[in-house]
């Protein structure tokens, strides 16, 4: 058996975080909670996150493991937190003592240092809280510790005085600073390779700026040809068309049937014919509005018509926003086989606006959430843990938008590192080897999202059996899938031989061997090949139960 570690590539920065640091008892946690509500952003208290991860309180960790060990674990968590975007983050009082790691965290943030006079800090300390690094210090000891840390705090960010102000007053002031520096509009995330460039824009209301995006990156375009998913697309298409027309573009529209029918050869021929009859030219732009299958087909049409015209993706499903819209993979189906004909053709922009999901986003988001969970299992264990704990923020509309943002940025990091999917980008297939076997063996009565979720569970279990994946990671994946309403068991009637046969045909084999991808010990994944297939399937069979789990539909599932 061989193992290939696939490290997490750099993740492009998104919306700036708001970072709060300062001496113990300066109010970081209290203010952080309040300001997160004002800004509608998730709050991460890194001390609390360490307690959840390590199973002990910070005071206990300091007493039993020592400050040096604790600072090392704190630095690891700060490195993870630096890959978040659009979050409020409070550090421990001594986080600035890891200068390089703190600097990396502050580089993606508006960094503020909460301050208080020494007598005020002493009063707050006396009011409660177990603070082992302060408990043995008198006034002189606290004064010395403050003086020792002062140079680090001076470098950490602008000061915000809290003495004589209520937490609510401080929170309002902090929120105003963040809004003044960052603004409200979603900023483009530029992604590029040797011969391609994509602007990724994720955020509520982002679609209203699509015209200005095109005016900047395709200034010579005068006409936009919109390919619209006949399902959720038409309502979204109006907002897109309005923005394009306001930017001075002439807009033509055609509708296509969503799901796999969009990728049929005759549908592709109809798109080519429409572009030809309309006189589309190479300087025009094709705008695809819909789910993943429609974006796939429209991207292939754009790549091949007139030897290639620019295209822009406006995804309208969670699955497409978090995964399918980005990465340049376009394909059509042929002869009953899925995706045998395709090219890599990166869109010039991806505009992911969660407002296009509509008021029924939660029920319709279930399949897409499996891909979100996959991405954060690879690239952000902080987010995975938060999802699994049933955090109220993650269950709301603002949280859904934020989760899509995190997943899209993680995928973007892999796309930039490996635009042709020849190496590290294969990490994004975590759970998919099992999923493809399940889909094929059940004739797609198990939806793609359900299959990916079950594949994630099996992959994590396999990784744990092989001594690669921490048990905690599998537990967090299970909890996150449960919170998303995805099934945790496969039907007892599942035909094992059919699953095994489908997996042997998987197109992602290496040297004739089925490749299994398992979560890494921290982040990233490990590829395992030359593994006996029956042994590798045992974690999947362990998910079988006597009755069919709720959530499996007999038919009618779109696979986009």
C-alpha cells in the first residue's frame, strides 16, 4: 500500500476578518460576541475552540501541559484561523507572543487591540474567571507582565480603550471601525494561472455588480448571450440581465432544461445553433445562469464556439456556488456516459450570490451542503467543528452565505495550485470514490449530495482504520452531515457487488488501482492506493442499517 500526502495549498484571502486581541480581561470575548451580532459575522474565540478540540479548559491545559506546549497549540490554531474570511476572531491574551503566526493572522484582518487601565483589569479579574497566568500575580507582577507584552501589543494593531465604557459601546465602536475600513460590497478575489484569469465574487447582492465586473475584465464586449436554467434560472436571470443592460451591453437569452439533459449532445447543438444564428463573435461573452449541469454545458459551448468565446458563471444552487461553477471543468454526456467529452476552460468570472437561492434555500441546499462539508473537512477544521456543533449562525441565511464563501475559497486554492487537475486538486474528490459507486449501484436513486456525504463518512472511517485520520474528524463530519439533514446510513438492500464493480470502473484510478482519499491528520488529504477493494469497502458496509434511511428519493433528483 502506498500513501501520498496532499498538503493544503494556499487559500486566497476573502473578506477581511476582524481580529480582537489584548491583555487578559480586556473584554475580547464579550465584545467579540456583541460585534459579531452587529456585523452579522461568525465569532471564533480561539481559547474556546482550543478547549473544544483538546477536551480540556485553557486553565487546565496551562496547569497540566505548561505554557510552552499551550502556546504551540495556540499558534497552530491561529494558522488555521488565518484561512478564514469574514469572521470575528478573538485571540488569547498571549497570542501576540507567537509573532510570526500572529502576523499571518493579522494580515487577513482588521486587527484591533482592546486596552484597559491596570486597576480596571484587576477589577475584572477579581469579578470572576480562572486565569492561571494572573492568579499568582499581584499588582507589581501584573504591571511587569503588561510592560513585557506592550511592544507586541503595539505592533498588533490600533488600540481601542475599554475603560469606562460598556461592552455594547465598545462593540459599536469596533463595528464602525471595521465597516469604515472594509465597506459593505463583496470584493472580487482574483485567481490566475499561466493562461487564464478568473474573478470570484461571493456575497449577498453580488449579482447587481455583474455589469461593472464585465466592464472591467471584458471592456470590448458589447453583447451578452445568457444561457438560463429553466428551473431556478429565470427569476435570477432578470437580475443578471438588468445589471448587464445597465452596463450598456445588449442581452440575448435562451433557456435550457436543467440537470443532466442540459449536457446532451442535442442540447449542445441547439446552443451552437442559437449562437450562430445570433451572430455571436469572439469578443462577445456568454453568461451561464443556473445549476452545475447548465454551467457545464454552457462552458463547453463557449469553449468550442468560434474557437472560444469568454464565459461568466452565475450559479443558482449551493452545489454550483460552492463547487461546480469554479475550476474550468466543462463537459457533455455522450452515449449514456457522463462527461466523456470536455475541456478545461476557466470562466472569466464567477458571481456567487446566495440571494439567488431564494427563500427555500435551506431545503434545496441539502445536496450542496455535502460539498461544503467536504471542502471544510479538507481545508478548515475550524469551520467543520462549528458546523457539527449546530451553531445557530451556520443554520441561518447569513451563515449559509458565509459557508459558501469558505467552500468556494478553499476550492479556489486548489484550482490555482492545479488548474488542470493533474495533482493536488484530486484532493477535492474526497468521498467521491465511494459516492460514484453508490450512485451507479442505485441507478442514481441516491442523490449526489447524499452519496458524497456517505462517502465522506466511509473515507474518514477508512482513514482512522489506517491510522491517518483522527477519530475526532470523522465524528465532526458525521455531526455536520446530521445538522445538514443528510442521511448517515446506506440502505440494507444495497447490492454490494454492484458498488464494487462501479468503483472498479471509476475514472480516477491510478495504474489500474482504485484510489481512496482520506482526510489528513490536520488538514489536506492522503491518497491511498494498492489497497484491497473489499477491505476498503468495509467502512461503507458498516453504514448499512436494516431499513432504508429517510431522505432517499426514488427518482427525480437533479445531479447538477
